């Protein structure tokens, strides 16, 4: 399955080499051509001495000058990787002029200092890493005065507060470079940052990107790869003998574990899993793949590394600038900190260019991805994901019972890029939340949907995943957009237990609305005394209670199960037949939802302008035909497939026993209702 939007182009590149690269046709010369074109495209937007690259697009929350620094620093990172094997066409000189102007206190192109703008702390790390990799052709050739000013500008990171997330690596990377050139550095700060981030490592190669609230580890997305598994080894590389072998080995082992499963989050056509924030960085998703090759920390053979990486780069590459978006411009994908230069964190995707042309990753023939040889099924207990990739259509699906970027203590509104029950390589969420795609939720008497965050993970194992959450509805208008997002007050409803069985293209999605006030067990998930924010408890009937401006108690509720949103340049076709809703894209990719138990009403909802995969979108849904019954099992089949739809399994449940999902070939999955799933 390959989905390329109509606004992409096919720029002239070197002729494909299908002998060396039978899957993508791309080799090192294609990578060099792409990075050169990428860097050439931004030059018309540079200031006279190149210190600021002021790209078109909406200003970030840090301001236009900071955005100009970001444009310079992030493209300089790609230049640094390109220059690691020698200069080409004056690239080093062009960026050297920008460095000199950026740190000159009297220059009109002066960069904001890290003491003036927090975003400069991020960009300082890209500058330091690029200087390290291009040291022999750029840093060594700079005037002493420029080097002195650069050390002074970078040196201001010492003693500065950094947020408790991947930003701590930015401080360490900068200090590693400063130490290597005789600048100031702090062993205490470096060691403290490493100790803090050690607490975020949760096993199997996965880190949470900091904690929410009282140590809630559910911040899982591509940052685990392009930051938490990328910078540690580059810090060791930049530290030389100051990083002991045990530390380097620890980070190698973790990256190797991460890639053993994360390799399955990329589709054969190069589409990565569309989940999490900052997706406008696009092929930055290749950062951990290249780091694995650079630092001998990968389970992938060299030919498979290049095949995966070339597939992703080829999937996204177009002529011209990289706008804020996914394939083309798509403003809804941005966060408040996103500026016009932000997409160029994709420069991390060029990290493999530090490897010489005779390295096996460039010289060995491409080898297929596992999904090109057979179906792939993996469970990721740390982030709480089930992953299935199917060879027949090349689609990767992820079912989510552990990630929501939320604080266990605080009710919150759902985020499309974190809170959905499922994500995929070839379909993405509705970013305005209007179509309720990939949700299991309750609709109150007014038709308003409940929110899921914070979810309570109950574990994943094999093909089974489970979670639980207290349904809740916002009261009053939503706060203005900010980062981190501010939350409204909420009114609460019943607890909702959900489970999934994922096999191939089919997810069996289960739901039980738990009886109110009956002392039901918490399925092993601690309540932590989660506050209701002064909201009315909706577990009881309304009895004509006054509204008080918050719609009061709003039961009874209907259950809603939404499937994958499909989007394209033209409206997808839709069909509703009985308890089945189907949406089909012109390329054949099909999303459908089938009500199996208690969900006989099917619908297709249509949207416009809210999906990164195309202007027109549609979502198949099923729902109950009346108020939900407490304690009753509801079930639906949720499919995303480019192949023929197969026969669905039979879902049964005996009183007090597990839910049984019996597949057409006789295989049986049993989903426990009383206890968490343990790895």
C-alpha cells in the first residue's frame, strides 16, 4: 500500500541503482543529492550573512528571531552530517559566515542568547553536534575570535534551568562539545542530567519523555527514538574518553533493544507510524535507525538499515521547502512551539552520512524488511502498544492501551495524536476531533462525547491489550491554545473498561461500562484519588436536577466505537449496510467497523481539512441503539486493510469468565475481565 498525495513532486535525482538497491533504487549518491537540494532550497531565505534563516510560515511562540536561529541551526545540523566526510561546494564556508554573524554581539543578525530565549537551548545542541561532526573542515578553520564567541554563546547553557524532558540531553551535548574544545563545562550538571534521565528508562529500549504529574510514565512517541535513544550515544561520541565504556555499552544495548521492535513501525513504502507530537519533523524518525548503524547498536543488517532509511526518505522527499505538515502544508499538526524552521529537525534523518562511502551500510545490497517477507505481530508492554504489519498491503497498525501524554492525577481533554485507540502508517487522526475516529466513548444525552485522558493501562501481552478510564466531559469553553495545554473543568461519568485483540488487519475492540457505586474492583489500576475538579458525578440518574450551566447529570449514555479516518484529495467512498460501516480510498485502502455485540447502528461521518493525509476524510462508526447496560460486553471489529476483507471471529463471553475471541481458523484468544494482562 502506497499513498502519495497529489501535491508531491518527483525531482530529478541520480538514476536508480536496482542492482545495489533492489527495493528503493537509492544509494549514497541519492542521499547526498537530497541533502544538497534541501540545503540549497533554504538559502534564499537567509539573512545577508546567513546567521538567520527566516522561512515562510506562522511564527512560533518564541518569536521571529528565535525562528530564524532555528532555521539556521537545524539546517546546519544536516550540513554538519554532510561535511563529516569532507567539504563540497563551499558548504562549510557558507555556514561559517553564519556562525560568525550569529555570535557577533554587534551584528544585526545576532542570535538570541540561551539566557534570553528558551528555544535557543534546543538549537544550541544542533549547532554543537554539527560543529563536532564538521570539526576538521569548519571549526578548525574558524578565526580564533569566532571560536571564542561561539564558546561564549554555547557556554551560557551552564547553570541554566532545563525542563525535565529530552531537553536535558541538549545541555549535555553542548557541554560535551565545549569540553572537547577547552570551553567551560560542569561535571555536576552532566551527571545530574544523566541520573534524572536514567529514571525515565522503563525497559525494552523504551524511555518515557519525562513524567507527567506524580511520575506518570505515558509520554511515548517518536521522541523515544529521535531524542532519548539518539543523543546518549552522540554524547558519548562527542565526549571521547570522558564517557566511560560502561555508559556507552548501556546506551548501545538499549538502542539495540529499541530497534528490535521499533523497526516494525515503518511501512515498506516508507510511511512511519503517524502518532505523537512534532510529526512535522517527518524523517527525523530515521535518527535511531542511523544511530544504530553509526554506533554498532542495531539488530538490523546493513542492507536492511539502508533499505528502511531510503524508503522513508524517498517517501517524504519533495523539491523545495519543508512546510509545517506531514506530506504538504498542514497547520493543524503544529504545536505552539513550532515555527517555520521546526520541520528541519528532519536533518537528523541524514545522520548516516557521517559513515564513509565504503561502510557496509552503503555498499551491501538492500535486504527486505520483515513485513516484506511475512506478517509482523509484536507487543510493546512499555508504551502499551500492539503492533501488526501485513505483507499483503504493507500497512502497519498500532493499538494503544498505554500512551496518552497525560497526568494520572488530572482529568484532561483528548489529544488526537496521543489519545486514540489506534494509529497507523497510512491513516491519521482527525486533528479537530470532530469525527471521533478511533475512539471508544460514551455519548451523553446531548450527544457530547466523553474524553479518555488519563487512561489507566492494564497491560498488553501477545495480541491482547487492555485499559480503563473514567469518562468525563469538559465544562465551559476550552482554554486558549498553549503548551503545555491548559485544561478546563470537567463533569464525570462511569468508568469504561476497554480491551483489544489485534490479529493481522483485524482489531476486535471490546468495551464494558462498569456499574456505578457498586464497589467494583479497579482491575489492578490504582485510582490515586483522581480529582473530579468540582464536577457533578454522573453515575446517578438526573431526577430532574437543575442544570447549573454545566448540563448537570447527563446519563443515560450511548456507546460509540469509531474506526480509522481515511483521507485523500477527493472524498473517500462510503457504504453503510446493517451493522457495518465502510470507507474506501481510491488506492484501495479500506477502513471498516462492524458491530458484533450490542452495536447495531452503523454510520459514516465525513470531514474536511482536518486530516494530514488529505483534504477530505471519512470515518466509519457503530454505536448502541439505546442506553448502555452496565456490566454488559460490547464488541466491534475495526479493520484497516488494503486486501480483501476476511471472515471475522466469533466473540463470546460466559458469566464470570474471560471474553473468548475465536478466529475462523480455530485459533482462540481469551481476554480476562477481572485482572490486568501481565507481560
